C-alpha cells in the first residue's frame, strides 16, 4: 500500500454503519461506458495500475477516517466530558474507573469499541472493549483543570475494518499479526504477508497492496489487500475510462451497502450521495427519468452547479467550464446514477496527482 499520498481534496465520509456486500458484488464493474466505443487507445497492461491507484486511495482514506473523522472527534469528546471517569481517575479508583469506562463504551449510538484508561503514572485503571482493535487514538483526562490521566480509544475493530475495505474497495483483505494471518476474507491466505506487487493466489491474479496500521493499544498490524486483475473488457478501455469505471463500481457498492444496512436506495438517495461523493473524484447525480432526485449540487455547503441537461449514459459532457467523462448505472429502474470525472483541468488549476511511497 502507498502510505504517503496526495488524496482528493474532499474528505472521505465513511458509511456510519457496517455494510456487507451481497454475493457477486465484489466483481462489479460499471457497464455503462463499456458498451460504447473507447475514446482513446486501450489501457491494456497499465489498467492494473490504474485500478490499484483508485483502490489504494479508498483503502487509505478508510483507515485515516478511523483516526481523525468527525465521529472520532465526537467520541473523544464523550470521554473527556465524563465527570464520572475524570473523578475516578483523579482518585486512582480502579473500580469506579472501570464502571465509568464501561458506561462510555456501551452507551447506545456511541461508537467506541474499546477504551483503555491510565493514571498519570501509567497505572492501568480500566480496559473495556473487544480483543482485536486497530487505529488507537490517544488523549488526556482532566479533572478540575489538572491532567489526572490518559486514555487510548478506538472506533473500529479489525473485523469492522475488514468488512468496510471489502465492501467499498471490492477486494479481499487479510490482516496479519506478528507475521501470521489474524482474520480476513482471503481463501487460503499466504502464511506470511506478501509484499506489494503482483501475486497469483489460488490461480487468480492480483495486485497486492500491503501496508501497516496501528494495533491497539500499541504495535502494528500488516494489512494485505488483493486487488483483482482487471477484466479484458475493462482493459480494452482507455486509461481515463478505466479510472472512471473503477470509481463507478465503488459508488455502486456504496448503494448496495446502504441498502443491505437498512437504508433502501430509493428512500435514501440524498444519504447515498452524501456517502458516495466522498469516494468519487467528481460530482454524482441521481435521476428518475429527467428529474434529479439528489446530487452533489444539493449537498449542504456544495458549490457545484446543477447537472448538465441530457446527461449521456456514458461518454462526454460539458459541465462547470470543463469537459467531463460520464459513466452511470441503474440501481432500480428508472433511477440512474451518473458519475462524472473531469477530463481536462481548467486553466490555472491543479489536478489530483497521486504520489506514492511504498508502505
């Protein structure tokens, strides 16, 4: 995995509920543009790198959100605002600290999966939550203006992270601890984590993204994401079209995930756009026939203009002073989701350059 990168300017907004992809959804590839004549030379062998770059950005963004999302900020606030916990820590009362910690972790609708509390001298006062946790976040506990202790918390466990990566990126994942498989969705995973690069496993070709994440409360886990090789049909597209169709497949998986999590697409098109837009690199619009149901232009604080008239199922369109590639899919007829990707940058603007360093 590439651990140092310039990502798209919009922060990724992760689905706030655990999603599980329906059978067959891992193989999704948008079919809209695939039926038309390609606008450029085939991407060919380079298509694997294009797909890998998109999925690497998505996977990296998922982990970064486990460390610094609005949800994380809110849950840190729940901990630091607990007077019961602060008073117990100030008194170095492990019994009271354990009760207060338990109450925080198991408060309905909060998303803390583990909370570890220590005194200023490093004495462990409480540790509540699941056994396999990643993305620890540290903070201080204050009482009457004085720092009396510290905490380590997390909003995500290994299983939830595995499900999110698999559901959104559409790729098998294996998490390794101490060089051995811990959990994942890979059948017969390698006994030790393979390096980033090409891999043939169970007679299937993949591109491996291998990277480290922080374990709880300390240490590291090695994550291995196996990006399936692009199909011949996808590789026959131009590289920009491969890029867009990969993003469209991710957007489509968001729609499936929301539906499986209890948010049916037709009743939650605005929620879908709010979630999916963070994974895309351009605007998203949902139409019912000629009527826009939801879109990037309707998000709170959005400066995106309304969608262009007569959006093609796939191809090109002029929008917001630039030429854009268009791909789309039907979630439920006659509803269609359009995904746009800028083909040319306006004069004086900077593109979204993906710079990578091996992790």
